[in-house]
C-alpha cells in the first residue's frame, strides 16, 4: 500500500478540545491547493495505516491545524500524535519545492563537494558546500556561479577564492 503513497509530514500535537491536530509538513513540500475533503493516510508506530478525510484546514500563528473526520475529542486526537502522514502519490495539492541540496559543485572541473544546505538571506539565495573540513556559503549570483546544470545536478562555480581558502589547497 505504501508504494502508492507519498510521505508528506507528521501529526505533532493536538489543538484544542475538539480533536483538531497540529500538522507539520515536510520541509521540501508546500501546499498548493485546498486539502479539505482530501484523504490523509496516517501510519502509527506499529505501522498500522488508517485513512481519514480532512474536514477542515487552517493556519494559526504559523501552525497548520487540521480536523479529520470522526476525530472529535482530544482523547481521539491524542492517539494520532506522532503519526506519519501520507497522501496518494498523484495528489495535486502537494508540490515538491525545488532544492539544490545534493547538487555536486565544481571549480575548474574539479569536484569541491556537495550542497548540504540552502537559504535566502533577503537579497539572494545562498548554498552551503561541504568540502573536506570546511563549510562555505556561496551566494547564487553571477559573480560566483558560472552554470547550473539542473538535469545532472551539478553547479559550476567561479571566483570562489574570495570566499574560501580552497585556492591554497
């Protein structure tokens, strides 16, 4: 059954007394549509899978709150805390966010490690590359990035010497 499902998050806590739940979506996913009336497949620690329809979904103080069918008390909701949430693989309301994490980075055709993290600093995207014992943040701007090959998951860098002591190695 799990072959047809995609993991999208976890139930992290109860909310209120009427059985609502706090839902944490995976970091690389975003909701791209209404999830009301959609099916959630919840897997507990014993690997048992139960199917619920989402009756209500909203955000409160940056927390995602959901109400599931037949879960109308805090006691019922507490049994679902820490359950892993799956949806059908073909569900259109969940979109995977593009990420450079895992891309291999090259300077002058020599591999200098892989992207281990990325962030936006308010001005532009940054990628963090791990090379041997050093981590370095590289701004994703033309001055440092020569080319990005998304198909082969490779990033070709230039002018990296100003950010690191890699040039002395």
